[in-house]
C-alpha cells in the first residue's frame, strides 16, 4: 500500500513520532512535515476541562505555545528543548492539526514512535496508541513506566481503520508525552 509521509517528530527525553497513511495503494502525501510547528502546553496542570477536551479538533489551542519539533529534555535534539522541565513537570501536551481531502482513501495509518519515556496518542479524540504508560486516564503529573535503555528503537503501530478516524478538512493528532 502507498503511504502518506507525515513525520511527527516529538522527542521528549527522546520521543519521536511519524504518522503515515496508505492512500489508494499508489499515491502518497505528507500530512505533517518533520520540522512542523506544534501547539504545546507544559504539564503543569491538566490541558483542559474536561480532561479529554484538548484531544478534539474543535479545542481552541490558540493560547498554547507554538514551537518546532522535535521536543526534547535533557539534551538538545534540535527543535524545542524543555529546559525548565526537571522538578517542575513530567509531561507535555502536544497538538498538530492537518487537513485531509479524502479520508475514505486513507485505509491504513502507521504511527511510528520512538520514546525512552512514554506517550499516548489520539487522532480526533480517538485513542490510537499507548506506549510505556498505564491503562486508563493518565494525569498531567504522572510519569511513564520505567525508561528504556538506549538505543531506543522505532516502533510501528498499524491502524487499519484510518478512514474511519479522519474527517474531511481539519484533523488533529494529540499526544501526551511523558
């Protein structure tokens, strides 16, 4: 199957993500470029009330910061380094909107991640990936399960119902990274 090549690179203490979509078995298009600007909110408090509202396309994130991927802590990996994280917060909320003209053509999505902490990802409010995190709702003040040893491998999660998750027009990939 052909693929979109939208790279969503999000290192937080080493966290990276890429989202790929199979389109009509031959065409490919980029959903989110690798060094794209993302909206972010430091995990000092919950991102919204109710706690899951920030994951939806309709959420107003205009008051959030805007900065380039990747996000990192501890060592600069390019993009955005969260120098004030140590001792103050353990997570960051990330949102990136992208447009899709024909969601029915996106049968397969591949979410590629690389993280030595943990993350949870949603497309348009629907959970699509959880890595190194406990089940259920996870508070902004939580931490991931124990960090993994380096080098951290890329993991690929195949989402077979991509066409059911995407909207015509605006969509959002929301990530809570720890």
